[in-house]
C-alpha cells in the first residue's frame, strides 16, 4: 500500500448520519470486523467484545434502545442498517495491576484504537460509519441480552452513506504539535 492511499482514507472518513436503505453484505461486515480485531492493545489484553447487529428488525429495535431517554439528536440511529456495539471487558489481572501501578486505565485507549480500526476498515470497504457515545447502555443491554456486568460504551453505526464527503475542520498543526519541547 502506498502511504497516500492510507492518507486518503483518513481524509475521506467522516461521521455519516444518512444511510442508504440497503444492507451491508455479511462478507463485508466480516472483513471489517476480522481486520479490526488486529488492533493492538496494552499487554495484548483485547478488552472488548463486539455485538454486531445486521438483521433489519433487530437493528431497528437497537436503534430505538440506543436513543431511548437520551436525546433526540441521535435519531438517525433508527435508520442505520448495522449497529456494532462495543462492549468493555474487564481485562486480565496483569493489565489491571499495571493500570493501578501506572494510574492509567488503558482499556478506554485500547477501545479507541479498536474503533479507529473499525471505522477505517469500513471506509476502505466503501461503507460509512458514525461513532455514538451518548447511548442508553441499560436499554441496549436489555434488548440484546448483554450481561449486566458488561458495559456497552459505544455504538458504531455502519451503512452505505448518502452524504457527500465534507471538508474536515481541524486545528492547525501549529496549535497542537510541539517539537522537542512544549
């Protein structure tokens, strides 16, 4: 792969909030997920589970559970053909000990890396995505039978986008990159 191909993925990937009314083929979802699982994690603990919802009736119910009692701003979740629910796992004892010693819980970082792999893999497959963090964890767990001791931290909506690629608005490199000192 040429570096410019990867960088083009970075530029093209966006949060899509309008999806075509067409399913994402199972083999595409499997490629996205199987390749995303190559994401690195602290001490290789892989502190995640993913519940992939692609059956239309279940996806509709999950969309309703996601926004139930939260806000109206994420109503587009009702239209998403696929929901990838990211579930935080406890992690192995060595990682938990390391977190206590270092005073850093690496699981949120690891989950972020996983999610970045998912959305970039989706983009590479020509599939749009949107990461939702403001979700009703309790309603989603109940709808999908996820055990109470687990936490659904994110819902990644997946589908064929009906939105044009938007120009990214980012801080300038000079504002956020510090070379050799602050």
